[in-house]
């Protein structure tokens, strides 16, 4: 089995992303794009990496740079 393969999903639904951002900001934190680190770029999606139980917030420009196949949830 190849350990380099992981399950990855992109949450791009505007209402879900807004709820995630609101939850993070309610704790006093700022959700910043993990790709470009631009603190002013609005978060457009969350990339979930199941194997590592990790998630990355991404702005629209960084999402457009990803080469994705399939449906964005």
C-alpha cells in the first residue's frame, strides 16, 4: 500500500464555509489562507485531508491553482 495516497475533499459551499469562518472568529482567531497567507483574502473553501485529520483554509486564488477532479462539495 502506498502511504502517499490520502483522501482529500474540498468544502466549497458558501454557507458551510461562512459557518466555519464564523466559528473560528467567535473564538477570537482569524482564519487565514494556508496557501498564500494573505490575511485580507476571503476564505473560499476548506481542503480536508482525512488521513492526517487536517484542514486547510484557502482563498479563491489558491483554490483556482489546485488541479482538482470531481465535484466540489
